[in-house]
C-alpha cells in the first residue's frame, strides 16, 4: 500500500503539469535546467514499468532545488514515507520547509505538523500501513 501511496503522490504532481512526455521533460531539465521539467522527469522515472527510484529522487530533488514547490512536496513525501528513498524524517522536513517557503500550502501543513498531516491524509484515504 505504501508503494501505491508513493505512486499517487508522484502521479498527482504529474497531472498538475503541462506535458508527461518523458524525453521532452528530461531534455528540458538536463539542458535548460527547467525545474518543473525536472520534477516531472523524476515523477515519470518513478512511474515506469520498472521504476528507477534513484533517478526519480535525483530528478525530483533537481526540481525542488530549481524552486519547483511540487518537487519539494514530492521528495519530502518520498523521504517521510521511505518510498523510493531511505526513510529520513529530518531530510523530509527540510524539503517540506523549502516547499513551504516557495508557497506550497500542503508542504507548509505537513512541515508545521512534523509530518502528521500527511499521515492523517493517508489514513483518511485508507493508505496508512506500517
């Protein structure tokens, strides 16, 4: 169920964007340093038939570092839940703080509750398992 939750978070980020074309987004990220394209590329790495979570995290972090708040939210979730990355709550909070500083309300809520808001959302959706 946690893998499903991770995929839902990543998918939500994707569908909020303009295009899901992997090659186009990867090129925009790599050559033009387009932060949103980096976040999308990271999401798409995580959604492949054989996901590459190392690349998913790498590219999503690039998105966050490029000031794409949705990248910060996604990578924060990956670290908080241990999905695609080793669970690290302190690192997750760093990304949520950055997302919050960039104006993402959900990142702010998760950061201010030290992750509790995300767990509460998952519980409501029936996706909490430990």
